[in-house]
């Protein structure tokens, strides 16, 4: 089993997000489909005031920032940070106001000298190898509220697990042991404990179950392989057609319970946590 190296992981992750950012934005995030119904919930929970200074960590292509921008006026400030240059260029393209700034930055190395009224992070926290460091920095910069959105457990987000379980069964070492994964904080208690450990209080947890229409099985498979599994697709394909076909057939079985008249409609649990 390969050993997890956080620097190598971040380099690969950045390359991957640079590749998938346009499809991610135009096919998912900006359409507010499936899990992205949470964007409104995250911003609503943050209770943004017009003059707030807001930080959007791992802002990606800027969908949360875009929603925040509707709530702040010219005296407010919005800063988005992300390590993907392509994602940031999409965010900058759609949000051009002078009090909205996007910076290419590793969330584990943020060094702002001023404080923020609100800090948001939608679908980012599970990707940081050193979550404690990010939360600790966030707590020191925060005057008001932090709101985090994460995906639920593997059982609660079958879009991911229906393919990933067979992949891991056939290729257990596809990722180094200890690599971050999308379900890392799927159990809300883990995120609550992480926040408490870092010194946050007033923690509230909201659980949402959205639905996502993934289309036919072939559409789902293609979409998954070119988005979520983009970084490991070559390793899967290199295993040869026999293994790929086995993974595909097991995934087909897994989604049958969510399939109606050839279309797969997945339930999708999202957890939104706020703290101060
Ligand atoms: C699933 S996207 C979420 C983007 C955005 N928050 C949204 O809701 O659409 C995850 C983002 O985390 C960013 N990311 C991952 N690790 C990061 C890190 N260490 N520092 C900054 N950004 C990171 C990726 O570049 C990617 O844009």
C-alpha cells in the first residue's frame, strides 16, 4: 500500500481540480443540482449582513461567493481562496466587483491579518489533510459565525459509493492509505468533535436529503469517471477490461435500487454545520 504524502496529494489534487473545474461549474455547481441545493442553505445559515467581511474557503468556481455577493453592499468584503487556478478564473469571471477578491492559496497556509465576520466552506473541509490547522486559523480570524457543508456517509451518498465500493474491492490500493475522502465528515459527530477540539462553540447541525438525477447508467458512469474519479480513471482503466467490466457490473447492481424507468435518482445527504 503506498504511503500518503500530503504535498504530493495537494499537487495531484490541484491538477485534477484545474481539469474538472469547468464541467464541475457548468454541469453541477452553477446549476444548483443535487448537493448544490445546499449553497442557499449555507448562506442562509451564515446570516450575512450587508457590511460583513466574509471569507469563502476552497471557494472553487465561486458558487457560494456568488450567493454571498447578493447579501453584501459596497462596504462589505468578500474574499475567496482556493488552490485551483482554473476554478478561480471561473469565479473571477462571474464576480467582478471591487470588494470581491479571489486568491490562489492553500487553505492550510492562510495568513490574513484581519478578521472576518463570517467564514464559509462548502465541500472543501474533507479535502484538507490537516483540517485542524485550517479550523484553528479560521477560529483566530473569526469574529462571528463559521458554516461548513460536507457530504454524508457512503450509505447516505450512493452517487459516490455505488462505484467507489467496487473500485476499492478490486483495486484496494488505488489511493494511498490515509488519503482524504469525500465521506470523511459524513458522520456529523466527527465534524462537531473536530470543531469543539479547535475551540468553537454554539455548534448547530442541519441534515438535508436532496435528490440527484444522474440519468441512465451509462450517463452516470461516464460522468463519474470524468468528474469524481477523474484523478484515478487511468489507474482503473490500466487494470484491464475484465476488471473494469466487473466494477461496472457491480456498480450497475448497486444503483438498481435507485433506478426507475432507466433513470437513476440518487438521494444525497448533506450536512451543514455552523459554529462560532
Ligand atoms: C468540491 S470543490 C468545492 C468548491 C466550492 N466551495 C463549491 O461549493 O462549489 C472543492 C474545492 O476545494 C479546493 N481545495 C482542495 N484542497 C484545497 C486546499 N488545500 N486549499 C485550497 N483549496 C483547496 C479545490 O481546488 C476545489 O476547488
